[in-house]
């Protein structure tokens, strides 16, 4: 059972903290993603686990064995890089066999594992090519196969899809998910792309400014984020600080355009609450005397995106486009309704810039 | 169609006209003297009737000259081999971060600016019997072996290495720096330790740069005159030194012949290198070298 456990792992350069003391666990066979904006320390964390960067302190265990004191070649991890990092002077076959040769795997076993990896990564017919003769997608498949043949206890991915074009990225993403289901290797994946993270992961660790802000399943993090940063980073949202009216069970927040809405998770005695309004959690109601006005409308097929100017805010509202949906024209007066129960968010202070800016 | 070919011709003419200054320059300063030397070495400066291979024959029959060719090759190969090992070590050291690295990085390049003859004089003052090092070692009861004008040409090798080291290190450092870090990191996570990563991944990837540096320094030292003349043993001497001696005694055709032989050897090595790297490029399915021209 190879689960990965980090306790108190941290990294600083002089007085600059790149990574605050971090604890987390990736249970055996789980696919966990570190998600965050660039510079949040996610790649540093991954490189520390791989052993190609050193931590300033803390402990890393893989399958119960302490690995942070070992050099990368003894850690039983394999890594897939954003730039593919294939060996340009070796054929695909030699690339795939490199790690096996280094680990002195018997040649019959080498051949068996390479054959297996070629089959699942769809590399038939490419074995005798050189890396530069392959497309980006093919190169990344080779890199993936090169990691899989090692049968590592842990697979690490450093934004492996970022260099590919959109369509290829999506298909390779689905292949990666299918592959993980088949092989079941414990995996730690780094990305700044929230769609990628939500589509692939069993669990997401949201990172910001060198620390893990929140963790949970993609569904839980999207629907009921605890931290304002998570709400803001996953999907599109408007973060608003709203005054609280009433007490106890009748507790509500007043919306800037006059209406009020029920709220959960409010701290005792708080007189204001930070809430997240998702574009799909809002709806527009045409009303000649409405407080808002449609300033932009775009039809994208499955949905309509409106921008509504209301109470000095510019709100993005997404409406599912059914058969009978009528497109509201720009200039139409509307009211905005909140369709879901709101809940109060915790703010770690890193996101104050987004607050109330909508 | 006719118009098109006329335009083509005009374009060709313009291209040649633009190339002309360059061609004249190359012809006057490079091809001309080379052809003149070739003619002189064959006795053709006396007219067609003067044709002879005698001067070339001399190189291979006079013992001093015959060994001169071998010594030239030796003075080309030995310093380059020593420099190569030292430069790779230095380049690896310079990849790491240590205190004073920036200083060191600037200082090691100084010998590049020092002429060979000065380098030879420096080595003479340092390593000559009764020189600086000898006097330092004497109180300790140590006697230095003969390092200047010694039969093995240690003085020549020492000086050439001192002179070549910066250039070779510069090129090799560049070749290593051009390797993406991720590739080395990938090798590490795939089970290769530091040394095996160097041997199987980094050195092969740096090879085009390394071999070019080796070739250039080899050709440079093989023809060098000042260093072997000053710190080399009186006998045997390399061809370049013989050339100077023969020039002094007015045997111009022989000087031409030796010069042609040295040039031919350098060109042969160069062609061999191109053939090898072209073959390597084919084997690699077109290596990075080809990339440069695309």
C-alpha cells in the first residue's frame, strides 16, 4: 500500500517563504491534484516530493518508508514533465528502456513492460522514431509510458498538458483518467487549470501563496467552498461582502439591489458575511421596473451568458438555454434572483483584492 | 516563360554582383596565398618545367622532419586530451552554486586574452629549473622533475593547456547549459544517479559542442609555433618550428610543402569530423545540428 504522507514539509529561500509547513496525505491509488495560480508553490512542492528540489524541513513518507532523505533515483517515483523531457539522443524504445536499464530489470521483463506501456499509451509503430520526429501529443505519451514502465509507487505530473493545444489537451486528459483507472498508481498532479483539476481528480488541494488553502472532492470544493479563495479560483464567481439582517434561524443577508437571501454557516454575531454568487446560481427576470439592465448577452449554444449592471455591480449570469428560451436584448430592464442558498465564506486574507469587486 | 527566365538570369547576375566583394576578398587573402604555396611546394614557381615532388619527399625521408609530423600531432592531441578532462570537470563545477562563483567565472577566462608566447614565458619562469616553483620546493627538500624543454614536452602540454582551458571550458559550459534541466531531472527520477545521468544523458547531449571545441583547439595547437619553440625540447621538434628554421635558411619550397601538409592534415580532420557528425545526425534522425539550419 503506497500512500504518500507529508508532514511539516516547508521551503524557504533566505527570508522568503516559498512553501509554508505543509501536511497532507495521498491515500493508495488516489489521484490528487495540487491546484493554484502560478507562483503558489505547487511545483516546488512536487519537485520536493520527487527529490529534485530539497525541502528546508519536514518529513515525506511513501508506503511507510521515509524518502525525503533519499536521492531522487532511490525514491521509487516517476515524473512526467510539462516539457516532456525526453532524451533527444535516444529512440522511443531506448527512452522507454532507460529507467529499466538503470534499475537493472531483466531484459525479458523489460520487453514485457515496454510492450504493455506501448499498448496502453498507443505508441505502436513509433518505437524506432526519435523524439523530434514526434508531435507534442506523441512525445507526452512517450514520457507517460516512460514513467509507467517503472511501475513506481507514486506518479508525479507537472502540468503535463499545458504545452498541448486545446483539443489534444482534452483527449489526453481523458486518456490519463482512463489510464489511472486501469493502472491505479497513487498520483500527484500539478496544474493551474481548474477544469483539468475538476475533471481528473479524486481530490483537489487548493494552494495559494505557499500554503494549502483547502482540500476536498471537486464537487464539494465547487459547490460548497469554505474559503473565499477556493470559490474564486474554481470556476467564475462574484465575491461580495453583504450586511447581515436578523438573528438565529431568520438570519439573512441583504443583497445590494434591495432583495435579501437566506445564508448558512454564518459565524455567531457576525454583522457581515462574505458570499460567493456563481453565474449559474443567479437568474434574470425581465421586469420593466427592474433595478438592473442587460449590458451584454452572448449565446454560446448550451447556455446564454448575460452581463447585468445592477446596483453599481457588473454581474455575470449564466442561463441554461432550453427550447423556449428567449434571448433578452441589451438594454432590457431586469431583476436578479438568487436561486441557491448562500453560505458564508472564510477569508484567509489572500483574496481581499477580489472581494466586492464582482 | 521567356520573360520569367530573363528575370531569373537578372536575379542571378545581381546575386553574383553582390557576392563579388566577398569573393574577391576570399580569393585575394585566402585562396591566392594557398594556391601560391601549393605551386611553390611543387616547384611550379619556376614554371611548369620546375615540377617536382622532391620537397614533399624530403618531409618523409629526412628523419628530423618525419618525426616532426608525429610531434606536431602529439602536440595537438596530448594538450587537448588533458584540457578536455579538466574542462569537463570545471564546467561541472561551474554548474553548481558556491561562494565566489561569479568571480571565478570571470577570472578563469583571462588566459584567453594572453598571447601564447607570453604564456610560454610564464610557464618558463614558473617551472624552469631554478624557477619560481623550484625555489619554493627546494626548502622542502623536493626537486622538481624537468618540466621545461623536457623530452616528453610536458612544458608544451602545460602551456597549451593553460592557454586552451578557458576556451574549451567556455564552450563546454555552454553545451551543458543548453541541456534542459528537466531532462536531467527525468533521468534522476528514472533511477540514474548523478554520474550515470552525466554519462548517459548529459555528455551525449553536449557532444556536438564538446567535439567542436576539441576540433578547434586541436587544429590551433597542432600548428602553434611559439609555445613548442620556447618550452619544447630541442629535439624532436614539431613541423611548425621546422618551418621557421627552414624559412630562416631560405628553403622556401620546403616551407611551402610543410605548410601544405599541415593544412591538409587539418582539413582532413575537419572533413572527418563533418562526415562523422553528419552520420550521427542521420542516426539521430536529424540531430539538433540540423535544427539550426531549418
